[in-house]
C-alpha cells in the first residue's frame, strides 16, 4: 500500500465485506489508532481475544506485509488528537454548530477521497467516457440525482450520455448496450440491488463498466471494469445523505473537466451554443 494512503480510509472502505473477527479488529483500529502504534500484536491479541494469526491476516488483507508495516502507515497518517473526534450532531447543538459539523464532514470526505483516489483508474475512466459511442449512468434513491447530474454535464459537452434511474428502465437500457458502450453505476454502498443488476447486465453485453462507490469489495466494485472509490465521513445521524454525495459530485466534476480539456475546441463550441439557448429562457 502507498504510504500516502491512510490504512484507516482503506478499512472504512472495505468494512462491510469483513468477517466478524476482522470487524472486531477493524473497530479497535478505527477507535484507537493513536494507541495501536505503541502496541504489539500480542497485546492486541490479548486485548481483543483474537488469534495472533488473525491480526496478521487482517494486516495483509488491507495491503500490508505485517503488523509493523501497518503501524508505520498509522504513524505517518495519524491525524491530530482533536481531528480524531467525530463530528456527530448532538441534540443540544444550535443551528450554526449543526451546519458547521455538516460542512466539516463534507470537507473531510473530499480530502479523504483525493487521498485514496486511484490515478490509473481515474485516467482509464476518462478515456472510456471520451471514446464511448454511448454512455449510460445508473443510480437509484439518493444516487439517482448524481447519475442525472452526470448525464447533464457530459451531454452538454457533446458526449452521447444518457441516464436511467427507474429499475425497469435501467435493466432494459443495460440490455441494449454492446462493446462500444460504457455503463456507469453510482452506489454509495455498492450493494444497491437494482444498480448492481444493471451493471451486471451491461457487463454481460460486453459494455465497459465503471462504478462510483464508497466501498471496495462491494458487489458493484467486484463487477466493474473501472473502479472509482470515494470516501465518506459518516456520522450517526447522517450516514450517506451529505458527504458521500458531495464526494461523488466532485469526482464527476473532475472527470468532466478532464474530458472537456481534452476536446477543448468542441467543448467551447457546445458551451457557447448552450449559453445562447439558456439565455432565451432567462429574464
């Protein structure tokens, strides 16, 4: 694992796919990172009542040769003590404090996402979208507006982009794709049945598949050819309502900017034409 990538971010992204013993180790790591850097495997084993080998295997699962390497990564990426305090909203908070915590959570999600974003996958996604003969964006629930926003942005600069947010339409749309097409599934958890199903159908039709999700190891992550992982600073009250969507929108904005610059002249022409049309609709 790249030392610039925090193991804590990795643990959060794969957490839903962990086994019970692994979750026990992960919970302790996430809760006490500043303590663990001074502990031995034996001490953690005794503290959690898990086997020494389970801890070593957990370290290997998240990309390290062993526990010592994980501790080095923790020490390099450990935040200041005050930054480790969660931003959960409290019932006694006043409106400004609540809003401040929501903003802080979103800012943290953006910073964490850029740390863990895979440069190679991002470049592959930009290439795939730029060269596709048809692009379909899929998402349901809170992911539907993200899929629709992506469609609108790429359509404006002349890409053959479309969107489907109805489960039935998504399946039909995916079934119409072929090897020259790209299907993009947006799912925070990566486990949304309808979106995963659409991506699976698109893949079976030989379309290139891209996922935008917060969890590695999730069904949509495993299915997709290109994997774009965002981070989310979750709180107890607002699990995915704010921070995950903002990180996803920022990621799509980044892809949009990459593609717009690579077809610069045509983008300017399209944006100019669009401005004229939209101006006619404004007072």
